[in-house]
């Protein structure tokens, strides 16, 4: 993501102005704060607090949630309501084991929206959802990189990204995450 979270904030400011819903956008930010998804350092800080590392794709997913509700986000491949319900029911128990990028695609198919690049060596987030903005998006957060303290940052430790967590809703930001065993250990010990 070029420009980081600030670019997203400016873009969403412009969308809200053009859509005549600036007050709703301010309420969205307030709602993020109340859920713990917006720290003094923005969504970036909240993500780092939960995951233990910066993750632009996860930051983007928080803004994608808002865009979906506001109907600013067009899904590339919306799920049918039945497929969406199956995914929602399966995702938490499915995260009880470590999974890879290939495992996610084999189980759930291509995402409705890809947040991050298509290069299999880099982190990314898959979003799954229906065309109905009342159905919250389900996010699968995939990580790849090197362990902290490694002498080099290239090549990554894994041939493909590894699933850290699924995220959907939650009373608080942290509560919305269902971590895999790898994700539960935190990025600093991966």
C-alpha cells in the first residue's frame, strides 16, 4: 500500500465528502476507537498492538470493512449467502491448525477481495463476503517474512504466506481475531 494509512484516510475523507456522509465517516472513526481498532497512532497502531508487528494489509482490511458497509467497495467475487454462511461457521474451528496460502485457497476458493499483492512471497489479506453490506466481511490474514533478529530479511522463511488469523466482527477489535497456533504465538516469536 503506497502512502500507508494516511493515504487511506485522505481517500476516505474524499469519498465521504463526495457521498455527503462526512458525519457518518466521523462516526465510523469513533466506532473504531471504541472497539480498540484505532489507537493514537491510528489503525496501524491498533494492528501492531494485536499482532505484534506492522501489517499494512491488515490496516487496509479495517478500512475495507467501512468501505463495504458504505457500499464504496465492489467485491471482485461476492459469495452466495449459503457459501458465506458455511465459511462463517467453519472459520473459527478451521483456525485451530496452522494453515498456508494454498490451504486457504483450496478450502475457501479465491477471495472476494485481495488486499496486498499477488506475489506468493509477501503478506496479504483475503476478504470474503457477500454483496450485502450488512454481512460483515471475513478476513484471512496471511504473513510471510523472516524471524525477528535474522541477519537478512530476504528470502522469507516460508515458500508461501502462512495464515496468522481470521477476523470478523467482534465486540472489540482483538475479540474479532481467531488465531492459528502460529498466529497466537505473536510475530516476535515466529
